[in-house]
C-alpha cells in the first residue's frame, strides 16, 4: 500500500472491537476519478434500460476500458481490500478483491442486503414489492415464490420442451420476415422476435402481440434509470400491473403465469409485482444472445464447434447444449449486463484492511472482475472453455454473470435455455456473417464495450 494513502481513522462501530479502524478512505481526487470514470459512464449508459446514444458514445470512446483501468489504479494505490469513497451524506465502499466479491454474495442478504437505497429508488418505479428490494419476511416469501415458479434449482425447467418450441416458431417467423434481397438481421427485428418469445413464455399465446405491454414496461424502465431524480409514474405502473393481473386471471397452462396458479402465495407475496422483474431481466438476455451471435460470427473455429453441437445434439439432456451455454456465459463475462452489483451492510463488518460501518453501500463493478487483464490471461479473449473445462480459482477470479449465493438470479437456468435455443435456431443450416464493422476479430483483444444496437448480420 502506498505511503501516500490516508491512514485509516478510528470509527465507533457497534458490535466491533474498540481498537478496530475503518478501511482506507480514498483521497478526494481518487474518489472523483471513480465517480466520473466508473460510476457516471455506467449509469449514463442506462442501468435499468440502455440509452442508445450514450451506449454509442461509450463504445466510441472505449469508456468501459477506461473504467477498468481506473479500478486497477485504485487497487494499485490502496491494496486489495475495500476502499471507502469520500461522498458527503453517503457511506459507499468499492470492492477490489475477488475473495471479497464471493464473501459479499455468499452472505447476502444479511449482513449484505440486496435492498440498497439506490436499487430501491430505481426498481420501485415499476416493481416496489419485488423480492430484490424487499427485506425480512417479505423478501424471504417473495424470493421463495420466484424460485418455485422459475424452478431455480432445476437445470432444466419442466416446461422446457414447450418453451423451446416457442423459440423455434418465433425464430422461423423472424427469418421468414427478413428482406429476401439481403437477409439482414438487425437489433430491431431481433428484439421484436425476442419479446414475442418472452411474452409467450411468461403469459402465453394471448400476449404474443401485446406490444403495448412491452411499451409500458420500457417507459417505466426509462423513468427508473433516473431513480431518485424522477417522480414515479404511478398511473402508468398501475396500467402495467392491471395488464399483468388480467393475464394472470386467465392464465394459460403452458406459461409461467399458468404455473403461478399452482404455487402458494401469502399476503406478503404480491405475485403480480414479481413478473415485471422477469420482463425486465429478459431484455438483457436478448442483448446477450445478439452479442453471442456476433462472437460466433467473428470466430469461425468456435462457430464450427457450436454448429457441431447443434447438429449432433451432444448435450447430456435434450435442449441442454453445453457449448452454446458456455458461449452465452462468456458473452456475459465479456460484456456484463449487470455492471453494478450493489449491497448494503446491515451491521458492522470486518475486513482484512479494517472495518466498514453499518448502512454502507458496497459496489461490485463486474467489468473490472471479468476483464482484469492485469490478472486474467484470457480477460480480452473469447474463451467458452472457461465455462466447460476450466474452473477458475475463486481466490483469484470472480466471474458472476448471474451473481451467486443466496441472491443468485433465480431465472438463470431459464434464461440460458431460451438464449441457447435462439442461438441454435439462428445458426442451424445457416451461415451468419457480421456486416457491421466492429472490433470483433478472432485472435485480437475484444473491446470492453459492444454496442448491440449497431450489430448487423447477413444470414445465408
């Protein structure tokens, strides 16, 4: 640790030893560097829903790469333990070590609560009673409900066969709708097909063409990007929840809504407020699928292996394609769709370099841990084998595409099912060429930002 570091100062922490000192506090200029070099670009791109213009700027200026370098400088200056930032009125610490990431996620929600003020302010715009921003008995009950409907502990959802058929039918419709003269697939066409899949999986056939539902959801998410800074659109939120309740009232059997009719709910559950999170989460899943397609289109060797798996059905179970799943996970490693994992300390916590007081926000900047080229030899390469053969040491590596621990994404297996099924349908018997000029080249370091809005593919 540098001699220039401000020494940790004594801090009265309830329940901690009197002699304990707080973890180091970053100097004012270092705090500004993290705020303006890491947090501001990440938030500006849109944490709840991406802002196309800001994402294009971040891509052009390589802002994610700069943010990763800023985190590396902070670690070199202050060591590997958490570092408090100098922010008036808010106790906030940045996490710098993989072991601390694993500890925080393993010990959520107590003493590391998922319901931080920042997350609550954002998600309350469209799901104020969702499990992620709940505490105590409400959180436990809502988490239980999500896990049961999404079958979080099963590698393959029991309705997988039907869901894969939904994906296949929408993929066929998508390919048939492309202009015959050039067969160009862009984000708008792909996302329309993707959200038809999402609505059918969640609500059933009646919701297939309910574009208004997705439009309302998008408007609420754009408002949620502003968190504290924008008033909640309560009337619009009620329109969303009323629409959801109408689908639940006539739930179709081959849908998640139909399954909900058979899952016990209590006075705490608020079932209709769990579904907006699923609608929200499937948007980044679509982004990841599109980026995964770009990876395969630009890496012929890996694309050949993926096609071999598709053609032979080499997975251990039907619809379980390990290589395509690894490709999706690798896309999430390279370009995390949840760049900020937030937790809040519910009490005093002790770390290798000191203590952190209660009610302190902890920030895990996932691109730093996924793309740390000072410690990870494969940081900037497309390496699906990481998720199949190799098991990176958790002491030196924190790869958390779906988070982990008790608060791990309960829909991760379902997301992987749908994303891999979509990739399989788009790649089967088709050559995919990446038309848009990008920095995706086999054998070359991959960019830290990938603007999915600008990707164009030629399918032949």
